[in-house]
C-alpha cells in the first residue's frame, strides 16, 4: 500500500493525491486505510523517512570507511545513485512538494537530515582541499549543490533513456575526477 501511495504521490503530487485514490489503488475502502495509517501524512512520513534514513546510513558508512576524500565521495555518489533509484517516489515527493513538507512540523526532520547530507559532502570536499587532492579554488558548498543536483535529476530520465544506476554514477565520477577536456597531446618531434 505504501508503494502504491508513493507512486501516486510521485505522479500526481503529494497534496493532490487523496486518501480515497490511495485506497482505490490498493483495492480497499478508504476507511480501511485508517486501520494501517492514521493519516495521509503517516504514509508520506513512512516514505520520506525510509528514504532519508537510507541516504544518511550510506553517507555515514562512507565517512566512517576511512577512505581518502576522493574514495569517500565516490562511495557517496554510488550510494546516492542506488538509493535514489530505490526511492524514486520519495525523491519526486521532495522535489514536487518541498514547500509543503518544509513547512510542516511533522516533517521537520527533513531539514535536519538535508543539513547532515550537505555537511557530509562539504566535509569531504574541504578535507580533499586541505590534503591537496581537490582544487583549492572550489567553493565546497556550491560544488556540493551542483553535484547533488546532477545526481538527483537523472532519476527522472535515466529509466526513459535506458541508463543504469551504475552508468550514471560512473559518468558523474569520470566528469568530476577527470573532467571533459581531453589530455593535451604532446607535440611530435620534428
């Protein structure tokens, strides 16, 4: 039932989806839905908290791995790509209805979690700068936001285009760590 509700929220938007529509999709009477959940917000909360908990667990594991800043960021990129693929409805809910969720006390944990997610990225970027692994002139917070958005947007088109989660993660890491500029060709001896 939660999965059906998530799909409806992703398609129609959280606020536009009614309890009756969720119950109809599940093949039950809308009153029966309340035997499982006390409100539509409880369903939304289960979807979003599951997503956020998975993201945070993966980020914490990456940070605790003891890897280099590059290795930790690569682990974060891979785990994010996989988590987003598993939680596509939650991502759509956040993207489409963030203004609603961010204003509701019940969903206050989202802002806190997004702050922790940002700190995980920024910490590794700044650590890499301090160790000379990443360019010193990068704005760590802006770099995080750019990379996050590049990761979060493909969930909308990757399935339609036939790209796998690993292909998206690999392409992003190549772009970030190797750039798009071809290596300079050495001049041929004359």
